[in-house]
């Protein structure tokens, strides 16, 4: 194992305890945390995204947390560019980069390779949207079948978003989406991949408790400030868990109890998807409710000795 290229990934579902575990491992081996969380990147979203506090960071440097505004267009392509730069800088300081978070699509792109696609052309997309409304989505789907039959086979005729995006890519690049996606950028690192789980009922209990604690810690006040600052459309667009329901509550659309139950339900559903991702990955070493020593012993077996 080449320590100059080694990156530890600690992935787990929401509320599984991965943040605390990653911090403890970082303190034991001399590492920095690199967040892989598509919501914690936004500086305006703190409590509702469970962004670690200064106390929870416990002196460990955390990267890619709260570094962009919800007004910015941030996606997996930008994240991977930022993550590669940060990881290289950590390795140059002879420390272990510990990538942790729950955005499994970003993790998959990090370890499996990423197919870069052109940025959105909003004018072109608007034209395609108008065509879908006037001519019918089936006409656009037939056009996609003619221009890119391989992509069309994998896309439902009712999947408006993917049909329009596929035609957008074809128009911008002059190449089928299926061809563009065959090209992958591979990050130049050796990944040690750890997954953590908990018994499902325990996980759901922790999720419910976390939501209640967010309210106690001022989540409603955070969302009131979002409305005051005119950020509501941007927050809804990034689809941060819990925020839409509580925004609805503050506008009088639903009760607080209803909003909180919706937030808990949505979070539990996302945790199920995170667990499904992990169960389908044979390249992750999975631990059930691991301790710090469990992870350190795993690093030892991989040839990465903890500092004395």
C-alpha cells in the first residue's frame, strides 16, 4: 500500500455515528476529514444538515463543509474537483485523508470514476421543456430513441427530466449521452472503503431523536433566517432533507407535528437508500456499530499503521 496515495472512506447512513467515528480515527492516526455530503457544503444550511459543530470537530480539520452558497450551482463534478485538490494537499502534509459522509452517489463517482457532462444550458433546456409541453413528451422520447437508442433503452418514456437532459447533452456535444458516459475520470488514489451500519430500529430511533434535537437547537430559527434572506427558492432547489417541510410549516401550510413527521419519514427513507447502496457494494468492508479500535485494526490489516 502506498501511503502517499491512501484515502480512507467511512460511509454510513444518516445518524449512524460516522462523523464521530471519523473524528476519533483522525485523531488516532493523524488525519483530516473530507466531507462528502451534498447538503453540508452549503454555508447557510447548518443545523438541518447536521453539520458538525466546533465541539464535534474536536480540533480535527474538516474540509468541504459550508464552503459554497445555496445560490451557487454545485454538483458532483465540482465536488470531485474540489475533493481531489483537498486530498492531494492533505497527502502532501503526510496525513491521512478520511472521506466521510452519506452522499452515496458522490462516493460512487469518487471510487468508480466520473463521467463529466456539459453544464446545463438553461435556454436550451427551456426550449426542450416547451416542446415537451406543446408536442408531448412521447415525441421527445422518439427523438431520443433515434439519436441515442442505448440511452433510450435505459430511460422510462415518462422520465421527463432524463429525456430532456439526454437531448440537451446530444445538442451541446454532438454525441450521444451513452457515448459521453462511457468516458470516466478516475481519481489517482488508493481507497480503503469502510461501511458502517446499525440495527435498523436503532438507526430509526437515532434519526427521530436527531430531528427533535435539531428543533431544540434552533432549526426553525435557521429557516426563518433563510426566508428573511430570500434564500427559500435556492434551499428548495437543493432539496435539503427536512427544510421543505419546515418551510411549509412556517408559511402556515401544515402543522409543526406534520412537518416533523414528514422530515423523519423522508430521512428514514433516505437511510434505506444509503443501506441499499452499501449492501450492493462488495468492495466495502462493513462493520456493524464499530468502535474506533475496530477501524484502527482494519487499517493495520491494510498496512496503514496508526501513529504512536
